[in-house]
C-alpha cells in the first residue's frame, strides 16, 4: 500500500535531519535540510533559535537568512527585506 506522508511529517523529518547533520559537524548538509524544512512551511523561529542541536549553525550567515525566512509573513518578504529603492 502507498502511505501518504503529510507535509507536517516531512517538515519534522527535514528538521530532524538538520539536527543530526549539525550534531555531526556537517554544517552545509544541516543548513540544506533546514532550508528545505522552512521551504516546506516550518515557521517556528523560536524553536530553531533555541534548539541546542542547531547551535553549531548559528555563526553561519545562511542560518540567519533561513531564520529570517521563518519570520516572513509573505513568502517574498525575505527577498524584499534587504531591498532599498532609495
């Protein structure tokens, strides 16, 4: 039988993959999984910031960008947040 995996389960899987890679010192793989998790709809910035499993990623500029995406109300807000037309 084909079991459907919910989007919530996919987000949880990707988040846990990010945590595992982070704990193993595989920063790029961890950031990639975390990015995919956020792309899949994970929006809990507080959890990401406080999770000790992700602490090795906090010095990365990419981590800050991913975290900023979780706070965006509109999916394009994270792109436009640095745009200054003046």
